[in-house]
């Protein structure tokens, strides 16, 4: 039986739904991607609750969190996360971001480096190239046509995010994970992160696509346990 607590925190203009699992060890925050809410982390959160206090949350516009009219930039999402940490009394956390959540993790680390003890970036990048930006804007237009304003705004936020010139300022222990068959954010994005972040480690999952934590849960869990073990509690 995993000890868990769910709640909602009002952070500025948004109510963020969150769940905590585990009672001891360092904080470990898992940030979901652009197409699925926090439930995509449930398996990993349950697995890791024996060694960490695991925090998952629905970002604005997803799951049980509120859907404000605006504020869907990556910078605002990072401020949401920092506000959630403040509300929950989290001074410092290991931070894991997948896809869009990786953008948020990069932005959060650059904004408040003293609050991120270690970083795992999965299927993500510090920014998109011109062709990828065009593709993300096209997808945003498609979501608009379907009437999903939040996803449309989210994809436009991802299209404008660019911290490629700043990623080298990240100094905390970092593992970069990428599937070699990732078509959503190609492996070159992860390789560039690894090249920019000094002393980072690159793990390429052979035969794996975009959601590495779902396709290779055992290997992903092992990397997280290694990262948690390396950080003083």
C-alpha cells in the first residue's frame, strides 16, 4: 500500500491538482508532457515512493487543474511549479521532466537553480529548431480546430520556448534520456542537451520511442533510483 495524499493548491490564477506519495527521503517532482496529465507518472511514482517523497501534478490546462484563459508559456508553467513548491514547503527537489515537462524542468532549473538538486530530462530539448516549431504550430492549429484551447495554447508555448543558449548554465547532476526512435522530439535534442550541460550523462534507449518512462519502465526506474541515491536526503 503506497501512502498518498491528493490536494489542490491555488497558485496565482490557477488551481493545481497534485498528489504526494511516500513519507521519507528527498523530494522528487515528476513533470508530465504535453498530451497527458500527471496520471502518466502513476507507475513511476508508486515504484519510487519507498525512497522519496514523490510529487506529481496536473499542469494548468490538464487533468483536474484549472484552465485559465492564458498563461500557457513555459516560463509561466515554471512559475506555477515554483509556486506549488512554495505552497507545499518544498525547498529543494530532484526534478524530472518528460517532453514539455522537460522544457518546464529546464526553465525551472535556470530560474531557481538553488531549488533543483538533480535533474533528469526525458524525450526533451532546450528548444526546437525551425522545422519543429512549424510542426508544433501546425498541431496547435489542429487542436484549435478541435476546440481544445488549452492544448492549442500549450503547443504554441512549446513552439516559442528556446533556452538553447542558456542550457550550459545548468550545473546540478543531470541525466538526459532519449529513445532512439523518438519522432516527437528527435534524439538530436537530447544529444544537444548532453553536450551543453557539463558532466551530464546521456542514456539512449534503443528501440524506444517518445515516452521512454512508459515503454521502458524498469530501466527508467533504475536511473531514477540511481539519481535519488546520489543526492543527500
